[in-house]
C-alpha cells in the first residue's frame, strides 16, 4: 500500500539482502570474579551448565559496536537488566581442564550445543511461547575454561540464530529509511523512548508492537504477544519494533534474525519493522537527528517453514575464541590473597566436600613467643589462610636465629631487630592482606620479681587484654615459667559466661627429640593444662644456665613437626561439630579432618606420635579450682605475690599438703613398681 508516508513496494530485482551485525560478547571484570568465586566455592568439579543472563542496549552513538554485556548479576537466579536494556538468557559451561575445552572446540560438542539451543528457539516459535517471552528468541551460550592459578580465562560465546537455507535469505522490499517512512513521527518516537526507559518489562522483552487502526489514529504500544491476534489490524497499522543493538547505518542487530522467523511464521507477508535506536530521545536536542531506522522485510512463509522444519535450518552464532587476563584488573594484594585461599578451597573439591575453611580463616591467634615455634606456627597458619595474628616477644633476632626461625633473615639479625616486629613484617611480606600486629613485651613470670610494681601491673594488664581479644592463645615460649600466667588467664576465662567468649589455650613445648602439643580445658570439656603434671611451683629457670641450657637445643626437625601438629589440631577442632569443646578422640570423630586429642606427644627418635586423653589435676598450681578462686578474688594482688614468691602456689593449690602427706615408703613402693 503506497501513500500515507509509506514507500511503494519494490519488485524482485530491487530487493536487497539484509545485513546483520553480530553481537559482540562483553563480559566485564566482575563477571569473571564472580565465576571464579562460584567455581571455587560452589561448582568445584561440577561441569553441568548453569543459568546465565546478559543484556544489550540500543547504541549510544552512531557507529558504536553492538555489545552484549555480562556482569556479576548475570549469575542471579532471577535474571534482570538495567533500565533500557534487552534481556539475553542462556547457559554457561565451564570445563575443568584446558584439554576438555580444546576438545569441545574441535569436536562435535560445539555444534551439538548450539543445535540444542536452536531447537529450543524453533519450538518456542512454533508453539507461540516466543511471542509471550521474546527473550527466548535471544538465547546465548558461554563455554569457558578458567585457569584459576593464573586467573586466565579462555571462552567462546554463541548467540544462536536459525538461518534460512541457501539460496533463500531475508530481503527488504524497500531501502532502510527514517521512522517517518513508517508514519512514526518524532513525538511518537519520544513517547516510545520514555516507555522503553520506564517499563522494565518492555525493555527486557526487546520486541513490541506499534499498532493503529487508521492513519489518523495515534500509535499504541502493545506486547509482541499481540501478534497472535493481529489479523484485524491492517498491514499499514502494524509495526514490529525491536531494540536494535547495531549502530551501523547499513546493518541491523543480530537479534532481529529470530524475530523475523517468528513474524514470518505467525503473520507472514511484507512487514514493517522499527529498528529502535533512540533510547534517550527525550534528553537530546529537539532537532537532533533520529537514529532509529525503518525496515521493510519480506517475511515469506515458505522461508519460515523451511527454517523451522526439524533439523532443516543451519544454526549460526559462535564468536571467536577469546582470552581474558583478570590479573591486569586486580590489585596485586587481592590476587595474592585469593591465591593463598586457593589451595585450601581445593580440598573441598574431591577430598573433603564438608570442609569449612572459613572457620579457620576467621580465627584470631595470639602467638606468645616469636622464636622457633612462633615462626613455625605462623607459617602453617598462613597455609590455612589465617590472616589475623599477634606476635608477642621481647627478644631480638640474633645471628643464630634465621636458620631455625623461618620468618627471619640475616639482615634482621645483623640489625638486631625486635623479633615480634620482624616476624609480623615477614608475615605481611608473604601474605599482604594479613592483619598482623606485634607487641614487644615481656611476659611476667613466677620467680622473676625484677620489675617495678607499676611496670608489672601494666605488663599483666596488657597480657589480659591480649588474651581476651583473641580466639586462640598459643604458648610458644622457651621457658616453663613464662607459660604460667597465660595459662592462668585462659583457664580463668573459661569461668565467664559462654556468650562473652573464651579463648582456646594451646601449649607447644620442645625436647631434644620430642615435643608436646596440648589443649587445656575449654568451657565444658575438661583437659589438663601444661602445669597439671608438675609437682612444684615454677621458678626462675633462666639463672645459672650454661650456654647449652640457654639455647633451645633440639633436633632441627622437631620444631617444624610440633608447629604443624599444633595448627592441625586447631584446624581439626574448628571443623568438629562441637568446635573447641570437642571431646578427646583418636578416631575419625566428628571432624572431617580426623582425630582431636587433648594432647599429642611426638618422639622423633621413634618417628611416633602418641595422642593422649588428659584430665585436670585437682591440685594443679595453675588451673585448679583453688588457684582460680584465689585469682578471681584477689586479681592483680595475687599475681604480684606469685611473681615475687611462687611457692605460694603450692600452698594455695593444696599441693604442699598432698606432698607432705605422702609417706616415704609409699614413694619407694611407687618407684619399685615403676621399674617393673
């Protein structure tokens, strides 16, 4: 029908083949970050495709490339789009190995995948579902391989379209023109633009109709599904509008291809289309040129019939293979942090799916002693992804330290740097996102009354605050008496209401070729503390010591074994259903990591570990009820007296009376029995 602003129908010789501009996949940085997280934490080895969504927008300027964007929200269970964007839905399949990815690219899987997507489009067109939900006409498929060690991604994206078999193809019966050639004036286009921005459902659909009964009537916006009941609408009163992704004046958006099939199947004939490219028309100057284009297509029923026949139409739409390097967009500290967590998270993939490494990562550790054990424990904690730790030590790095204490260098020793500070800086050098603190302080010790009263009170208060602020207190010092006050503070904390939080007390001690790792009572689970086997109060063990007694003389491998066992015990406890209150066990227990004994003794000469169950000693000089009662009643005054004269501990605990009551012949009998 000529006239009324419409072009006259051309003849076969004037028909022009319609060109289409393929969509360019544009996944952003957040998309790959989210895929990385999903792969590590949820998908793991699962290669089943997952739902994915993207969107494209009409071009912001002439010549703008037609991009389909994939973002972090592409993985949302309920697909969504920003205002003024058309929805694209599909699947993502991530291969576990690069060999599988390469096999997919070169084998039949690639064609099978796009053929399956095409079959869904074909069924949706024939059944009419595509008119109800036009996003079904814009499927997508992403196939990728994620190298999470290097943060490199290889991928290809498909936007499947059913292609009419050669020689048939889509042709126009008039050249591309402005909207006025459809009878759509600027005011109508402005109203459509406003509706497109405000109506999320209309924009997401990406296809809609402009309908009017006569040339004098105003255009009405109707959903694409109205095409099914459009027989009464005259041809010149029907315009199929689509959000056009192309900014090319001579080519149309890729998504139009399946729309043409739907129109040709449900209302064949010469149809008028509006390639909508003016999403922000209201904000532009009144005399700005319109970008939208009028399109006149011969939607022949026979072409649609051939294309929609089962397995008849070829399917096109794969993009070229592309690579993405996430490291160029990430902070180096972030990359290092993710790399640290990678090995721990990989445990969940095959070996321990029930593992919850975040529980270990969240803990805050107080490391009392930054020497051989402190360095070893810190190293293993980093391996578990632990970021929060505090070093306490009053010593300085000496020339003999670096070979045994793994966080120190010769430069640290040459400069006689404080151990706590040097250890904290070494941890941050290895793990840049670690939250490490250092405290240069002595731990008040029984039998060492060399501090002023005020200095002593400050030191005790500082230690109390540190113990209260951490989840695990590791006693890693090299003298017996330096462990007493921390053990006392941990034991006293167990008496507070559970909701206030109490730390776990962990002791690690070395012999020449042996070691001890022990956890003490935690809330309702009783266990011996480090001093429960002692028959005398701690005193000054540092005075009158020869050179070999001043140094920790052990086989070099003992400290590493002890440090690792200590951290692994904590790791096992946090995975246990009862946490730090887990009862002693030497079997599989309730922890996916296995046994959680009270105590482990290691004997390097025999290459043997001996887990033990322990009980608190009722007359212990540290954790007995009598000592804890006295500490709660007198507080700092009690500690000050013990620092001056530790023998009071034997009187308070009842140990002195117990020893006095033991007859000499009972001791001899015990000794004789022990020899047997």
